[in-house]
C-alpha cells in the first residue's frame, strides 16, 4: 500500500454500533464496544455536547479562568503488580487525564468500594501508595468516600478518583486544531503497564522482569509547554485502555485527518515486545499509565521531543505525522516503506488492567 495523494473520497463516519441486550466485558475494554456504549447510552442520556466527547477531562469556564475536571474508576486485578499498585494508578490516571487536557492538576477526591475480608494492612498500603503518588505529582487528596460491601459483591477493592486542575489561558487543545503536516510525539515506551499486570496474575506461565510505567506526566507536559509556543501544541491524550492504536484512531476520527505512524520510531522495551510476541498481542493495543501522545506543529516537533528527553523521558520522540491521504484512518509504516492499517479493536485482549 502506498500513501498516494489526497483522496477525493470523504472521510467515512464510523459511528460505533451497540449490539445485543446485555452489558459484556467488552463494553468496558476501551475498544469499539466501549465507544458504542458510551456514545449511545451515556452521551445520549446526558446530552453531552459533541465537542466534549472523547476528551479526557471537561474544561469548564468559571469566573477568572478555566478549570479541567476529570473522573475515573480503577478495578485492576491484582491490586499490586511490579512497579505500582491500584493506589498509584488511581492517582496517576486522574492526574494524567488532567495534564493532557492542558491543565495543571491541583486537587483530587477518592472514593473506595471495599469488599469485606480485605486485609486492613493491604488497605493501609494502598492508601500510602496514593499519598506517595500524590506527593510526586504535586497534588492534594482533599475529600472522598468509603463503602464496604459483602465479599461476593466486589473483588477486593475498587477506587474512583476525581480531579480538578487549572488551565492556563494560553492553552487550547482539540482535534479541530490539528493541521496536515503536524507531528505526533510520544513521551515514552509503550505496553509496559498492561504486560506487567498480565504477568502478575500468574496464569500465563510467563515470567519476565517487566514493570508498569505508572507515573504522573504533568511535569513532562509542563516541560513541553515551556519549550514550544502554546499554540503549537494542538492535542494530547494518554494512551491507557486500548493503547496507542486506539488513541490514534480516536484522533483520526475526531479530526478527519490521517495519522501515519513510523513503526521503528515507537519505543517498546525488548522484554515487553518479546512478551507481546509470545502472547500474540500487538503492543500498539496494550495499555500504558505513564506516557502521553501529543500533536504539535512541525516546527516545534524536534524542540518538544528534546525538551521531554531533558525532563527525564529518555525515549521521547517523533513517531508520526498528520496526513491528508488517509482521511479518518490510521496507518503504520515500516522501515522498508510498506504500510498497514491500524484499526480499533472491538474489545481488549487484556481486561482489568486499570
């Protein structure tokens, strides 16, 4: 397949279809089934404006400025895995959703659904992990709630966190700001988190020293904004459920432009790639919890990547570009010049990884 010239065929509106009469695990996996559920149940019920759909946080205009407000729930199994725990994820996930919305995260709330029988020592350890993660990110957990349910009603511990951040007046992000020729930046290696969780479950007969990448990205986002003009940062997301492949498809669908990725430029740790190969899983679709994707103006791409590396993201770099030859489509190019399409999965091969 070759890229060719600009297509005369308009982008295809790929509205997800909600099939069946029951909720399934696929509806919570971050793929097409999840998109259909959210679009046709919650967006329709709540009257969510089209401009706010598919973003990581709502940006709210209040007297004196703008706020970003985000919420997320964490049901990862097991509760603890190499490199992190459900407590780290609960903080980092919400901090990162705020950061990639252009906000400076400030305050979090935390709600806990606890199954009877959970050891108090484990609950204390998770709370300590959350405090440590909040301190690293520079945020404060200011309020919360606790519910205890019978052991058969929940699996150990579920956590919901919400966060508020302040959006500087010069920062405006959105798929409508993307232009042909813009570059795609990635702040770090992909697929480590999902594989770390899967191996920690112990049911794959696979052993490898893989750790989750769970970490706050707000300081990296600030480094990017400090290095390039704010108007050159067009769009950002953190590729959690569904991974980089799903986020790239969301970008293509929202902007109507094509996303062309370079296979050799996307960092994957050798041990992680080997584990994915053994399981027959494409790293593009494996969840991450400590990196982000940004679209920036071409003249700011190299400076932005250098700033991320200087801030500690050693493998940050340009991984692709926005093209007009593949409207609404994602493709990945290999070192030999060949390309393949990257679609969105219906479900997720790695359930309950966040």
